[in-house]
C-alpha cells in the first residue's frame, strides 16, 4: 500500500510546478517570468486568470418591481401557484386571515404543520435535505470552497483542444486553442452551475447542471457570436429533480445521465427528444455524484449516505456497496473500466474495486470485488528535514489520466490544499500505485479543482484551478506502454528549467 511517507519533500513556498520530466516534478521560482512564459508558449493553451469578485447576484421575486395592488383571493392563489407551487399556495391561504373563512385557515395550518413534521422526520434521517439549493451544491461539489471560487467548474472537451469554465456570476465561457473568440453562455435558468459535460463526438454541445434544470447549449464553433442567443439552448427539467449537482454523457455520446442529492432517481435523457427515463433505487437519500466508465459498461453513483452503487449498462443491473464510516466523496475509473478508485468523506484513504470480464467475451461480469481494498494511505505526515511540511488528509477530488498512468489527488485540509499529490499508476496485471511528487501553484493560493486533458499525446496534461482564479496546465511527460511498443518515439518536447539546459532523457519509462 502506498503512503505519503514515500513522497519526496514538497517544493518550497515561492516556487511553482511547471512539468514532470525524468519521473520527477520540475519546479521553478514563482518570479522567473522567462521560464514560465516559455512553458506557456510551448503548451499553446489559453492562459486565463479570473478575478475574484463579490457575489452580487440577488435572486428575488419579480413582484418587487411592481407597485402592489389589491387582488382577489382567487387571483392571489393562481399567481402564487405559478410562482411557488403547492406549498406556496398553502402558505398564502394560511396568511389570509380575514379574507377567507376561519375554518379554512385552521385546516390549511394543520396541513402545513403535518407536512413540516414529515419533512423534519425525513430530514432527521437525511440532514442534507434541509439545506438550501446553494448549500447542497456547495456540500457535494468537487470544487473546494465552491461558493467563493472564481472558477466554479472547469471541463475539457473530450476530443478538441477547448474547455468550458463556469464563473462565479453563473456565466460560462468557452476557450479554444488558437482562437481568440471567447463565447459567453448566459441564461435566466443558469443558476448555481455545479457541473459541466461536453457531449462526445460533438464539437458544439455542452451540458450544464443548474439549480432547477439541465441546460444543453449548442455552440457552433464556426460562429462569430460572442454571446449565443437562448435559441441555442435546450432546457431539460423534471419535477423533484433539483438541484442537479452531477451529470455525464455516455462515452458514445448517445445518452446523458443527471443526478440530484434531493432525488433518489438518476435521469437518463434522450436529449434530442427531451425525454428521460428514471433509474431509481430507494435508500441513500438521493444521488450526489455520477461517473460513467470510459468503456461505457458501468456507471458509478454515490449517494449522500454511506451507500454507493455501480450500474451495469448492458442490462441496467445494479450492485450496491455500503461504507460504515461516511459517504463517498470522490471516485474515478481506469481507462478500461476494470478498476474503480474511490475515497470517502472522513477517511484519508483511497480504496479500489476490481471488475472482471466474462470468459471469451468483452462483457463485464456482474459482481465485482466483494470488498474494497485500501491501496493508498493519505494520513497526514510531516515531510522535510530543513523545513517541515504537513501534508495529507481527506480527499476533496481525485482524477485518473486517460492512459491510466497518473493519478492526481486534491486534499480538503487547509494545510494541504495548496498542494496536489501525483501518483504513478499501473492497472495490469495487478494494480500498482507509487509516489511521484507534489504540484505547487502560485503563492498564497489553494487548489480549487483538478482534471486531466483527454487528448494530450505526450503523457498526461494536468489542469489545476487555483483559488485566485488562475488556471495552470502542467504537462506530465512520460512514455505510455503503446509508445514503448513503437520504439519509444512520442510527439512533444519540453525543457526542464533551473539549469538552463535540456535534459538528456525527457520522458520517463514507467
């Protein structure tokens, strides 16, 4: 089992990580503009920094813009129904003392008391149901300190060198390599953006998980419009399915799955028809996070409770696991879908589950490992001799690169959240995880979110969003097994800073 004790000493304050070369993470001085600019030019990826701004959004009723005038009881009830639904109507009638019969007020008050008692009973079992929509998103988001982060969500396109970034004003910007045009997506229903997913094999479709619905934008890459109109968006909504905190596309791009921690059903959408089928299993209090395996055979579904499930998409059969400690916080699949790594909310550990294949076929067998195996111990340790660093703790987010060679872990603890731990991994014949090093960002910042670019051809490209709005792209150069089979040639180049010369061996052989 791998431990943080096996890691090298973290880079000192005032340095920044620029790449991995020769199986080691390379760092340079934070003020060395020449080397930093050289790496930016070499990567040729839009360099963005989003300034932190106060959240000035005020979500209030449109009634405040009009002068109040007297309405009939019936008109008040109809208006309240359209704006606040059934519960709003009951509360409105309960407040109509003197306008309706006293026995009607008493009856409605009794109904409201019964509903609130039932809700409190349900809330005592699943406390997250008592949270507001914004607090629910913040609680289950993989972005550290989602409410105040300048970049709330970041997502690479699976095939094209472009990405989407959701900002703290609920707008979403689309950045493309070698294109200065940056479309901005904005819609009246685009509130509390919790997740973004690009549709595979489509250069234009991107889905946003929002407070009350899912928005699927169609952004023509050839369009010169910087502000696409609302005619370019589809609204997917289902009663009781909000707020939406997680979504993912089938790897073939055919179906979209959405999840809400307040709904026990996942919704499988046919986006073109704007219809959905629920996948419901009772228990767990909702579905907080979903992740489709890269081979398309399985869907991981975490709940706000200690239960999580794995759905097998061939016949939509389900396996259920429970952890007595706490809910599942983060999870990621190996490239072939045979291995699932996950971490819980309160334990500083990473566990693995293995899934086999039926003999003589490519179909996965129903029934994975009977028990999860602890493969990484992230308990806080003290590293360094001259200067001591406390590193480790519980996991906030965890991502695995598309080749299955590098694993990145973002910590939730404040004294470790300015570092991202990178592991070297090997899936077959047996799972191996060993230490690589720590990624450090700009001074006085913490890592907010992490992800890997899916099409980087020189190893793996780790993207880190920092708390000051800075987005860093860190190339991890290594030879994949496929490259070794073809004589070790691989495209791309890099220069290790520090000594001013090119290293003799740029790529590591793992």
